[in-house]
C-alpha cells in the first residue's frame, strides 16, 4: 500500500501483525512525507511565479530568444542579481528534486521504523534516481 494514501506500507502497520505503536509511526511518516511534498511544491510554485513576474516586469518575451543554458555558477549569481531566468531554473530544480526528497524521507522513516524491506525498496529507487541523473549529466 501507499503510505502517502494512508495505507499500511509495513508488516507492522495498522491492523497488521507487529509491534504496538507501529501504526503511529506510520502515520508520523505519512505526515512527514506529506509535508515534504507540500513544501517542495509550494517552494517550486513560488519560485516559478517570482520568475514569471520578473519576466513581465522586465518586459521579457517568453517566446523570444531562448534563455541561456543552465549553469550552476550563473544560478547563484542570477539569484543575487534578481534575474528571472535564475528563479525559473531554481523553481524547476525544486520541482524535479521534490520526489527524490520524498524517497529520502521514506528511506529515513522506514529505517527508523525498522522496516528493512521498505528501506531496501526506497534505497533501490534512490539508486535508480541517482544513476539516472549521473547518466543524464554525462550524456547531455
């Protein structure tokens, strides 16, 4: 079951065999994961909105010439100098990173709960994400 949807993801979940209090641990993990997703989406929306407002205020045509390619060093500089592209790039980064943060929160939560099977599943998912990012950065 999906812990975000309120289901039992571990054998000791609500109604299942396992230590008493496992349901409370699972509910706490559900709340933590929910907060990670809410904050991630909220931050990404805010950053994207700021970027769009800065584009409008600066008279930048979104259909005009393409923005410069992504550059980590330029991102920090662009945020300090309030460049719309920097806020848009950071908003996209936060949007892309939010699901990975959810997997990390799940990994930590399942580890604290002692659910080895779900720790392995979460670690496997995280490994695939990291490998995909590494492969994508070397190819692209």
